C-alpha cells in the first residue's frame, strides 16, 4: 500500500468477541480449486484465536480487490480412492505400536502384509 493511502478497514465477526476491525493484511482467502468452495481466515485481534468462515464468490472478489491475499488448495486425491475392509481400530494401532518398537519391524511388517495378500488371493 502506497504511503499516504488509507488502508481499507474490513469488519468481520469473531464467534467469541463479536465484530472486529481488520486490515487486508490480517485476512487470507483460501479457495479450493477442486470444488470452488472458499473460506477466509484471520487471527482475532481480541482473543487471538484463529477464525475461519466459509464464504461465497462475491465476498472473495471484494476481499481480494481490497488487497487480501488469496491462495488455492485442492482436496486430496485419496478421497477418490475406493477402500475395502474394516477401518483400523485401537487394537490395530496398539499392535502397530508394538510392531514398530522391534528392530526388525520393517521385515515383520512386510511379511505380515504378504500374508494378508495371500489371504485375499485365496
Ligand atoms: Zn475473538
């Protein structure tokens, strides 16, 4: 922002503190390039908590034209994968914890995965 030019004031709402006043540098717009959903976020000047709110294209345009930075992200490709079998549970996690505490854990894990592969094939 050039010297002598007033910084725009943006009013936003913190769920704890209510309405707060911010400058464009205090906010960030994030747009998901996969589905186009957008959010803006800021650290509340009152309570210091991070606040994130879903917003629409019109608000994104106003914020960006006011000098708020924008970044893009995408949903992980794993969301499109198909998954078979039961989800892992606490017992699986404990078993894995004990497994990786051994010196030969990578060999034992490989052997166990090979056994699982044999079970699926038969
Ligand atoms: Zn707050």
